[in-house]
């Protein structure tokens, strides 16, 4: 039964949700955070600018790769070679191809296990920069980078290294479904959930983007994300307009609602009030993704439909279905959901024992 919205226990917000002022319904994920070069000493600025702006010869790149593979290099020489490879790969697509062709991927992967935190950061970030080139993704995976990147995501000393490891894993997950599944099997999902909970602003955004890519790329990763507790921090971000993460978190949640466990977790963690409020006061994009999430929750469960209706969802959905500014597709979805909520129990469900319905 539809209830009066004023009786709803959830707190009503008077401010509109907004990540960036963009109210379009396009996907909210921009590219993962890039190499910010925060490590660079003042004395290296001139070389940094030259490296980022120019192409390097094959001989110069081969020399740097050879330095990484020398039997007993000094720490300073390793740092210098790794840093220059990192910088050469930052902006120049041709350099990315040349570094991979010169055999630079495997020695960079080995740096991820080095005890020196700065070398770890250089290695992780160089691999991230190389992975910007689609041609390099398979070579990076074949070099065995997935598990070392997951370890860096878990325990690298530098926050930048952990965040860049998340970005590199995101890039590699885009190669194909098998790669996304392999990254999930290597244990990346719980670590990304942890970064989503405890990371800084950039870390949270990178974690959400990586989670979205991994869960979209491989169905098995959705269950891993739910089991890792992703739903609670996603809902917290969605409920906080100041987080700047409302859109991103909602899209990740939408991907998790494809499984029964994901829907159950969303309901148990208080997701229905959050989603209904987004339909009421969100941007156009947030209204759309919230409506799609509620459709997933309600579609096969009469109990959940009753909960959504009692939360006061029908009035804002009716308003959305009649809005002159809403997309036709969104208005149709809102109408479908309203119809579903006004008939929360189908004839087949009425005929089934109450205990069976309640257990759904």
C-alpha cells in the first residue's frame, strides 16, 4: 500500500545531490587518476619536462631497460632508470610502445616486489602509464603483473602506489572478461572495498571506478564484491552529497544488484531509503540510476516492493514519469515501477505460503 511520504522514517534532504553539476544521464566514470609526479625532486624538473614532452630513441629506452636488468645495480641507478621510464610513458603513446617492445615490462613488474618504497611507486606507476596503450595490456598480464599489483594495492608504503595499483588493475580489467575475472581471483575486490572505505578523495574515486570495471567485466566479481562488504560504503557515499561520489557509487551498486545476494544486501543495509531519496532530489542522472536500481530490487520480490512503496516512492516516481524534462526511456521506467508498486503482490505470489514469500 502506498503510504504518505510524511510518515517515512528517513530524513528528507533539502539539497540536490550533485557530483559535478553534470545532470546528464551519461555514465559518470572518467578515466582513473593518472601519474601526479608528486615524487619529483626540484632538481629533476628540467628532465621531467623534457621527458614528458619528447619521444625517446629506441637506444635510449633500451639503455634504461638494461639498467633495470643489470646484475647488481645501485639503488640510485635503479631509481633513476625507473623514474625516467615512468616519465617517458606518461604522455607519449609512442614511448609506451617502445618501452614494451624493448622488454621493459618484466623488469618493471619485478620492481613491485622491491623493498624500496620509491622503486615500488615508480614500478607501479610506470606500468599504469604503459597500460594506457591497449597494445600493452596483454603483455603486462603475460608478464605476471596481476598478483604483484594486487599486493601493491594491499601493502605498498606509498598511498600513490596503492592508488596507482588500483588504476593499473582497472586498465588491465578492460582487456577482456578473463582478465577481469583473474584480477578478482587474485584478491583485488576486498582491497578495493577497503580503499573505498578508508582512502582519500582520489583513492575512493579510483576504487569505485575499478570496482565498476571489474564487476561489469566478470559476473563472478559481483559476488566477491558483495561478500567483501561493498554495499555499505557504496550506500554511505550515495547518501552523502558532499562526498562527490553519489553517481559513481550508484552505478557500482547497480552492477551488484544483478545478483540476489546483492539485492538482499542493499535492502538489509538500508538502501531503499537512499534510493527513494535520490529519485526525489537527485540530478537527472541520479534519478535514472536510482529508478533502475529500484526496478532491480522490486522485480522478483513482493516483500521488497511493499517496502519500497511504504518508503514513499510512488509520488516522486509519478512526478518523474510526468516530467517534461525527463528522457522518454526514464519516464517509461518510472511508469513501470509505479505500476509494479501499486500491485506489490502478483496472483501467483498471493497463492504461495507467506513463509515462502517472506524468505525471498
